[in-house]
C-alpha cells in the first residue's frame, strides 16, 4: 500500500493499563507489533486503572494513539468484566460507546480497518452498513457460550445479553478470528459464520521478551528465594484462582500420586501455584483434604519477571483447567522449554501434542491427570526433550513475528475485496 495502513484496535482491556490477563496481553502485543510494522494504530480502550504505570513504552510509539472510552460498572466491581452481571451489562454498554468511537473514525476516513475484541465493537457492528472500513472480529475464547460445552445455568442465563451482543458483532464482521483451530467447531456452533468468514490466527507470545524476562539463573534464584532446593521436583501452575482453572482437580491428582506406592510418594517435590483469585480458599482446602498442604506453595501475585523465573525453575508445567480460551500461560511455559500436562479444553490441543511436548487428559478427571503426572515424571531426560519441542512449536507457530504477518495478510485481503457502497 502506498500509505501506512491505519487500524483501530478496540478492546475492553489491555496490558498494563488494566492488568495482565490473556486478553490484556493479546491486545498489547497486537498493538505493539502492528506499530513495529509501520501500521498506524488507534487503540480504543477504557481509562487506565489507578495502579497502572504512568508510562507505557509500547504506547509511546508515534504510530500509536490511545483513545479512552469510559467503562461504567457497579460500585466495587473491577474493569476486567469478570462477573456475570458486569459482563452482561457494563461490558456491552462499553461496546456500544467504543464501537461508535470507531465508527466516527471510519466515517471520517481516519482508519482503514476496525479490529475488535469481543463485544467491545458492538456500536460499530450495529452501524456496520454506515462505514466502509472492514470489521475484523476476535471473540476470544467464547466463555459466555461455554465454548466446547454448555455453561452452568447461572452463566447460561446471566450471559444471555452478552451472547446476543457477540452474535451481532459476528454477523457484522467481514472476518472472524479463531484463536485456535480446535475452537472452530464451537465457533461454528455458536456464531454460525458464513463460509470463508473464519480465519485461524492464534494468540501468541513475544519470545524475545520472554527470554529477556528470565533465564536459567533466574530459575535458580527464585527457587532459593522460596527455600526450594535444586534437586526438588517442581510442579508449576499459573493462573487466576477460580473454579474454571481446575486447580482443585490437580490437588486431588497430586494426592493420588503421593499415596504410598504412587509416583511421588518417595520423591522430594513441591507444587507451586502462582496467582490469586476468589477460589483460593477452596484450593487450599483441597490441598489439605488430599494430604499435600505441606507440599504446596501458594506463591500469590507475582511480577511478570518472577512468573517467567518460575517457568525456568519448573520441572513440569501443569494446566488442569476445566475451561480455557487460548492459554497464554501454557505458551509461556513452552517458550521456556517446559513439557506440559494439560486438559483437552479450549485451544490447548493446538499447543500440547501428546507424545511430542506433553500430555492431554479430559477436564475434571483427577485419575487421568494423576496417571499423566506419573508418566511425565518417570523420565527427566524425556521431559527435557519434550520441553525443547515446546520451544520449537512456539517459534514456528505462536511467535508474534509470525502472527503479525498473518494479521497483515488478512487486513490486506479484506481491503482488496471490500465492496464500496
């Protein structure tokens, strides 16, 4: 193209303005890597949280303009939209406002593409016929639909307005991004896309940043800091402490493996759980109930550097989730050359290949999870080799320099085929 491509990225959260979750990281990395390719990016997102950094290098680029649209929620609620009430009221209302902000830019000829995450582009979708800028829609993990199954009834009822909003965005979109091939069937079932509308472009990670954040020595440092010896087997999990993540199931599996005659019974090992959340007491109770409380370290909230140091310290990474979108923490562990034990949930089967870089079990099955742990920990040399395969998979399929090329190719294809009214 003769001039620089101009893209409006619309999202309800972005790292580090609103935390460091999966959505936040994906939006941050997309903006940064588009700007590095000389794309002019207008980021439409809520105002930063009070504890957000004042200076965000990624958004200091002359190629990035940030426009804040208010996210009005309930007293005491956060702006991550993690409650059913918030996600089905405040979030779609934000989507109306933010989408209309993108519409103003499109009508004025200030942007070429609108790239929206979830219901954040509802206002643009509702007025799609009034603007010529193509809409790229990324619904992320489809949690409001239950992704690969039906959500529990409170979510099924409470998320109904959000599901309607997401379907409106999907119908209006010129392209829908599936973050994993394994999510395409669920996307087809819930969003009913048109032929050729769905494009698989994974969420990715920045390998250079991961390598800068932690190396082998940092793994040794954080072990020493927490009183863990170099010889101890360290089973690591990272994530928000909530029911969906299945950490209580992992506690049960570790309890099984730690029983007399089990694979961990005569081994020096620790389970390190990094993260905070509303289900922490239940997970602690599960650790007690299954006899592994003394073997469990709740590391709590950690800096990004320390999270990556934990990956380097780990013997094995375990993600026992009941439900999942794309799982960036799994990709991060893979980037640090760790073998993975995970569940067949969401996009995890796109990343964890049994017999190549890890093990997959059914969600909620503590017996199968215990068996996978036993197999994984039976040979250190094998899991080291699998860890190397993990790194190779990330380099080939999930690194941002690869993914940004796919994004740009999609944008260009849409602009070439756009039908002008």
